[in-house]
């Protein structure tokens, strides 16, 4: 059983909503990424999304754009990111790691080379933001046991949802608003209204992200979703903290969000 | 499948093209494709498009024999397709008219665009005013500085110009920001993409709207000289003016098609914008094509004296025409383009755009190697009034 599948099964037993945290690998420098991953897990993250820096992050808002620029100023490459995952795996054999990024660094490395190296490093899932299922190298990823995560959006038609469900594994990621990462116009009620239709067409756990900024919005989304994804808010905490406070400040933020989510009434198991 | 029948149903030109965008845009692109399929089969739509081109743009644009310059160069005769004489001063308006008519058909009241040299931004602001739509143009902060006359023209036409300060602060970053706007406002907004690039169906529909250039040449050249030219030369940034004049000539296999990329300070310096000449295949801005990138797949900064060619990618159909050998791609340097710019001013009384000056510069190289009876047709894609500040600055003159 894949780590993602195992994690969602365990959480379901404990009636707990998954907290998925996003950081950009190498932000603000490459040395902090692995310690930060461990701290996120200690603070209550169930799944780690690790952003692969790309020069042209078209689907990201200002916070993740800045994180990307900081990482690229250190020359962080896809190979470096895979090395970080290998290092993380030495001390954590259980927490799923999903790489999130854009097609071109993977295209450049070659899909097969990448899939083999990613599986070897201990990567569990891959989300390429600009690769819809029509263009996805599904067979190559499946062969290496990598889960393919796809986005669903408020504009996704029922027909497209079926197509995505055929290609997706691990979980699907519902983008809770039209826009880029870090936007602030999230409406939890609207998200809640959309989810039944998604669940009818797709049996996988549903994560919700884009626009979740604090414990309260995470708690409310957690009433509908199987997983809550927080990214830009963590990036902002990273850039606001002095270098020696990053681990503590981010840990505290994530801990607060975890606590707020756990106050949510238990979902029927 | 014949070369003119691409893209296929997946939006591919061979292995190039495709649809590489975030899920939020997929429905909008499918809707655009379906609407375009209906529009191109609707005689009323095509009639209105051609009516606008004739009465608003001023088409057909003439073909002009550059006699003095040809004589000076001493070889093949150079003919110029005068897209610089279009309303707004460049070929860009052919496409923006077409896309604005599509936007109106789809009930969209707001249009957005990216622009490099500002020609596409001006052409978009123009049609937005013409059709009563609100308009936002994204432009790299560096381009805002070097193309200030066009920035003011857009404002006069009622558009909002948003300077983009991320990344290299040029055309590619403006495109990123336009995509972000579109993702956010996809229900109300039509994205008028300015070049034959981006996700399917854009490369196809921009080509189709720009093909009026080559279609006119197909009838104008026999009228003027009794035959088709020996070669057609056009500059290639994203590649819309080139594909517009090339496409109708693809079946005319005895006509050489030559695309000229921006060689900047020289291909060997790395400071250029010539992905077909010196790049490798990659994915950027929604499509697969040749790309200027490093060994890790990061897009690298480009350089060209011409803002409109300062782009790391190139339309997917050009990648396909290169690989199939139907078209050739070469590059000229900033200095060569500037020399051609000045020569056309002095020998023909025409101030060409710096983009078009790249095509002129290659014609100036090729012509002396050919006999006098050979004919080169250069797409003079835009006029150079917008560039006089840049040229003056390079000459150490402050206007």
C-alpha cells in the first residue's frame, strides 16, 4: 500500500482530517529544508508538499513566487530536491512526500529518469500544476509506484472530473477558488456545496487548498474535506521570521492550525 | 497528414504544442476551441472579420519593391510586405480583430493581453476601444521603460497598463502575469494572446487570423512580378508574423521559408533570444516547443535590442516546420539588425520596427549571394516609430 493510501486509511480510523503543508524546497536556503520538513511533521502535518522551484511559476501568487526566487537564487534544482527527500527519508519512513511544481524541470530531466529517481529518493506523489491528465505520463509514474495528484477546480466539468479520476491516485486536490495560490477570497460554504459532486465521480480522498490562511478556515474546510492544504501562509511565516526563528515560528503556526482543525466535530468514520 | 493540416485534435504539431495549463483554465480553453470551430465555419463571422480588415485596418497591405536598397546590395531583388502600413503600425491588429470578434461572440466584456514591444498591447487596446470592452495590458517593467510611447498610446486608448516586476521584467513575465489574471477572472475575461504560441487553440487561431498576410502575397506577387518569390523572410520572436506569411506558402515547396531569430550579442555569447537556433525542446506558457533553458529546465533570461523578440520560447508550429525541414531558421545580431534599420531609413524612406529589421538584416546578407533575377519577399511586420528612443539611446543621443 502506498504511503498516501496508508496515511489516509490511518487518519480515517482516527477520524482525523489530514493537514497538508506546502513549502518551496530551498526557501530561504537549501540547508533549512530537511529540518523544516521534520518540524512540520512534529507540529502536526500529515503529508508534506515540497515545491520544486521553477523560473516561471504561472499558477502561483506573490508569496510562492518570492519563495521560488529565493530558492533559485541558491540554484536549487530538481536533483537537489530529490536529494533533500532522500535525506528526509533517513529519519522519517512514514510521512508521505508529494512534489509539486511545473512540467519543464521534469521534462528536461526526462519523465522516466525522473520517475525512477523520485521513487528511489522516497517521493510518494507528483503534482505538476501545468500537466492536465491529457498530457500526463501516467504509465511511467504508475510503473514506479508514484501517485499522480491532479487539481480539480470550480471550473472543472463533470466529464473532466471523470477523466481526472481515471488518472489520479493518492488524493485529488480541489482548488477552492479561481485564481493563483495565496488568494484570499475563499468561501467555505461554496467548497462544501461542491464536494458531494466530486465525491460522486471520484472515490479518492479530497484535499482542498488555495486560500486557506488560518486555523479557522482550515477547521471549516476540514468539515467537508479529507485533507486541508496550507501553503502561502507558511511561506509568509518563513519570510517574516529571522533565519534562526524559522523552525520555531513555522512550527508554532502549523501547531495552531492543527489544534484548530482537531476541535472540529468528529467526522463519521 | 499534410503539413498544413496541423495541429491534430490534441493541439499538437508533431511533438510540439499541446495544452499545458492549470486545471482552472482547461474548461475555458475547451470553450474557446469549440467557439472558434463554430466561428470559422460561420460565413457571417469570416465576412465581418474581412470587413474589419479592409475598412478598419486598411488591408490589403501593399507589396513594395525596395529598388534602391536592392541595387545598393547588388543581388536579388527585395520586396517588402508592408504590414507597417496597417492601422496601429504592425501586423498585430490582424489577430486582435479576430480575437475581439470571438470575445464578443462569447459575451466577454473584459479583455487582457501581454505585450513586449507594446505593439500587441496597442493593437489590443485599439480593438477594445473599437468594440467597447475594458482592457488590461501586462507589460514587463523593463519594456515599459524602453517602449514609453506605446505605453502612452495604450493609455490614450483607455487601457490599463500593468508593469510586471517579477523575473526578467520582460515579455515572458508579462505572459505569466496575464495567465494569472486569466485564471482569476476566467468567467468574465477573454485573453487576447498576441503570438502564435500558448496552449491550444491559440497557436492555431493566431496563425489563421495572421494568414491573411500570406494569402494576400499569393495573389500580389504574380500581379507584380508574374510569379511567386524565391524566398520569404520574416522575423521570429513568438512567431506570429512569420507563421502568417509562411502558412499559405507551405504547399508551395519551391518557395524557401526563412525565419530570423534575435541573435542579440551573438549566439556564442549566450546573450540572445534564439531558441530555434540555440535552444532545446521544453514546456513553457502552456505548450511544448524549443526553449531557452539551462540544464535543470529553468528558463534563462534572453537578450535582444528588440523588445518584441525578447522571448525565450517560440510558437510550436515553427518548431515543427524546423524539424520537418520545410522552413529554415537563422539569426542575426543586434548590430546587424540596427544596420538594416538605418539602411532602410536612408535608402527607402521607411523606418522599420527593430523586430522587422532582423528579417531585413538577413535579406541584406542573402541578397548579394544571389543573382539579380531572384526575388526575396520580406515581411515588414511593423513600423519603427516606437523604436526611435532605443535607436537614439544606442547612438548616445537623448531625445
